[in-house]
C-alpha cells in the first residue's frame, strides 16, 4: 500500500471521578494522510490547529508513533509525506496528542500491513502517552472504561446515553498535559480515594439507568480537579455557572483547560452562562456542542 488516510476522534476523559480510566470519544476529528514516496526524505505538512508552531520534522510526536511500528518490521520511517489536518484544539484536554499518535500507529500499521491487533495498537499508544484513557476512547469510539496494568490493558466499552451531549467551553488558555500532571500530588488521603470511588459507581449506574438528576453529585472529584484549578482562572466560577444554568454535569475535560458539561436541554443557556463566567475573569472562550463518536479510529 502506498497511501493511507486515518481519521481519529477527539476525546474527553476523567468525566469527574474517573481519573485516567474513563474516556468518551467525540465527533471532532483529526485526519492524517501518510504517503510512501521514493527516497528517504520525510516531509510533514500541518493544516489547522498548530500549523504555525508544531514541528514539521522528527520532533513532531507523530514520528515516534510511526517509528514504533516501523521498528517491528526492522525498518525506519523514511520516504514519507505526512499531511496532518488538525481540528482538535491543542492543550485543551481533548486528546489531541493521543489522536496524533494513534494516527501514526494505525496509519503505519496499514501502510506496512503489519496486522497489529487492536490491543497492540492501544498498548503502543498508551506507552507513548503514559495513560490509556484518551487513546482507548479515540481508538475504540464510544464510552470506554480502561485499566492499564503491568499485565496489559483491560477495557469495557459501554453505551453512552444518546440524549446527552457534550458542551465544551474552550478558553484561550493553554495547559500542557505535563504541567497539569506535575501539580498533582503523588499520594492522596484514603478518604479522597473513597470519595471518588463512590461517585464513580453512582456515575456509571446513573448513566445506565438514565438518572440524570444524580450526575451533578456523581461527577464530583477530589483527585485531580482541585489541584488543577490554579492553572485555569475562573474554573470554579465556570463550573458553578454551568450548574446554575441547568447542566446535568460539569467537569474538567481531561487535564484542561477545556471545561465540559453534559446537557440534555438548555444548551444555549448553559453555554452562555459558562462563557460569561470566563469573561468575568478576563478570559475569552469558544463553545462546541458535540455528539458522541461511536466508530473510533478509521483507516482507509
């Protein structure tokens, strides 16, 4: 095969209490085209998000993803033209890095006909990412619960209620994932762990039983959001504004800076309230209202 096209959805993760284990794929996509050419030169073209500042050489994070697959057949990624069409905002907690890495792995897998399994693709992406939640959601599609252990990955894909949409408020604040992880403590009180476990159980049950009235309570968190609030001016005010306006749940999307709300009505009212809360802190933002992607990564 000489050319492949990979389409990878964005993802929102954690959803409050499910730190590093819950992921939801969204209908917002990055597209990557990889073409095999004569010679050894690798060229990278970028359109959309990051086109002005992302590296267009081997420092681009797609390169180690390609390299991981090429290595399996004793080759190096050479003689390639890569075109990245980025629609997923960078540094906003929507899995942009996972999408790029998955595109590289899945694209190289098809280009080289290495026939990697879904588990092998997800394992490679997780090794590069350092956590599995974004990669699992974007690869598999839908709502995914995933565990990363020394013995490998375990996951379950659940139905996400079609009546709930994800409203994203995306501020003009960049929060690199590494920085967002650096502010987290290495140890937490057992009471905080129990707090999240109880909410996680209620959250999953409430989605299954369509008990939307439980979701505000069930998406509370003590493991990551309180520590990341210092990185996002007005985060607490935006959360409260969304809740007051009728959101079913409000939580940090991944590591942020994007803030997500689950809505089944009053979408415009919730969006405006959250946007105004950011404005009150001198922060501009944009709004996206997205459905869940059920297909995951597609290669053709």
